[in-house]
C-alpha cells in the first residue's frame, strides 16, 4: 500500500477530515454552522460557467490546503476562535474531496484531476 500514491492520497484525505472534525468538536464549534458552510468551496466551480481555465483556477485556489492552513495558523496566532473554526471547516471539505477522489483540476475538462492521473499509475 505504501507504494500506491492514489491510496495514500485518499487515506490522507480521510485523516485530514478526521482531525478537522475532532478539532472542531474540541473547540466547541456549532455543528449547524459546520454543515451549512461545508460546501462553500464548491461555489468556486461557478467559474466553469465562464470557461474551463477560469473554473479550474478558481476551484484549485480554494481546494488546496495552503489557504486553509495559512488562515488557521493566523487564527491561532491572533486568537481568532471563529476564524479557526472556519479554517477547520475548509480543511474538512478538502479532506472529504481527497478521500472521495476529487482532486485539483487541470484546465482541460472538469474530471481531469491530479488524483485521476495518480490513480491511473496504480
């Protein structure tokens, strides 16, 4: 299994989701807010209505861990409880996507993702 990157990426997503949920729970986050905001990053798919390149760019912007982790780190340093909760919702969303096999998009077509390219090499 350790030689199959596709499986590792799916497992990594499951771990990120689990840790995000545990941290959200420990910080006494509101679960109604969690479920209402869980899909907010998918709103960036609306860029596909303009064209594939813009859609992929906007989708990838909010579906990488970088933004969520930077926001979370800033929230920790600035003691921003609600901001940290939002960052955890964001990382949970990305974790779900990776766990289910939704990857970062290439500007060719919507289903052309980095995870599919890795999975074809299993």
